[in-house]
C-alpha cells in the first residue's frame, strides 16, 4: 500500500466521523437566522486567490471564478443528448450545481453508465435522451454512482426495477446514504440496491472497456474520481472525472480531506495520462461552449474536450487551490 493511499485512508476514517456529525447537526441548524455577513478577505486569502488565478490562466479562468468565488449560477438550458467521442455520450439535462450530467460508455458487452440523475428526471430527461441517441436502456449493464447524493443515485432504483443493471459504488457512500436526513419537503430519495462495492484503483470492466475508480473523500465519505479510455476518430484519449463535487462545502477539516483526495487523484491522472476533462456538474469548465464547438466541428478539427495532459493537471491544481481559499476564508 502506498504512503499516499495510507494517508487517504486515515483521512477517510476522520471524514466519516465528521460526516456523521454534520448530518446530525443539519437538523439542528434548521430555522436558524441567516448567516452573518462574510468578512473581507484576509491577506492570506487574497494571496491564495492570486495563486489560483495564476494557475488558471485563461484556460481555467471560469473554474477559478466559480470554485474560488462560489457565485450563484442558474441551471443550464438543456442542450440535449450528445455524442462526445466514438464510445462516449452525454445526457446533460438542465445541469447545475444540484443536477448532474449522465455519461454513457459503449462497450462490446453493453453500456457502462455514470450516474443516474434525479428520480424525477428519469422519464422526462433520461429515457427521451436514450431514445434520441438510439440506445435501449435495457442494454445498460453497469451504473456507477460517483457519490451518495440524490442527483447522482436518485434514478437508479427505477432503472433497476425496469432494466436490471448492476449498480457499483463505494461502501463508504452506501453507509453515508443511510445517514442522509429527509428533505425539507417531498419524499426522500430511495437508495438503490448495490451489486458491487468498488475499490481504489481496481478497474470496473465490461466487454472491451474499463473504468478505474479512485476514492476521493471530501464531498462525501466515498466519492469517486473516474478514469477511462475513449477514442476520437480511432485515436485514443483518457478521460478524468472528479466525481465528488467540486464546490467546497463543510468544515475546514472536511475540506482538508478533499485536498488529500485531489492530490491522490492527480497522481492517478498523471500515471494514466488523462488528457480529457469532464465533470458530472460541468458548470465551471466551459461545457456548453465545448458542446457547441463539437456540433460545429469539421473534419480535421480537434475535439474541444481534449485539453492535454498538462492542462488537465492544471485543472485539478486550480480546484485544489480554490479549496485552500475556502479553508482559509473559514479560518480567518
């Protein structure tokens, strides 16, 4: 076991305790008054922000703004389902900070699906999207849940009931889902049945494709980063997805766990030569513009989702630095 993985496991144990405390405290905070006005940024925070801006440059300027500044962002207009690579498709829906994109990886033995969206969107967004792409939902053999929030697992019980895919996720987030408090209104999301708990770095294989899960606790105790190969006109590339939510939240200790996770994930992305950046909440990476460019793409044009290995590492580093901004703001 590597030293990095040992540190991550220690952080995970700490985070589980923090998450349990946070869940218990959530109900206690209900009905409290509005939070006090934010303090002006300290010299340390301002220095953190300047470092983030320098890392971001022009390529990841939007990422730096969204993650460091945490502005309010309206849901996107649903761009419709889209083929991104020879073997990768997206059903975005009206994606936002609270509603994620579903990805579909085609293989010789069926489809690997990443996340299942909100339960309410299955019949209005997911199924029409599958039909438009020409896919049969019954051909989805594996659904990977990136983390234990309802906008990622909510649709899975419907899919299991009607099409019987196998659901894969982390054991830590399965436990976390059992702790989640009921929503303020409406029915609580029903967790899916889990067929397989994933392990850090152990590939999920279907047919000729494999997805490598990387444990990245922080957003939730068992969030997953995912790495997998794709082809574009027959040329090989590698996708990285930080599947554990990119917006900092929670206590400074919880976010320090996420910092360790991002370091761990970046090690994996460098080892596997990730050069394609995707997110399940793509509100800060120019996703809409890239979709537009992809639809207008002519023969010989580059795929806009291919950013290169160096730029992908910088993407993770900007996220890391903005999480540090969040921590230092909370501590000032």
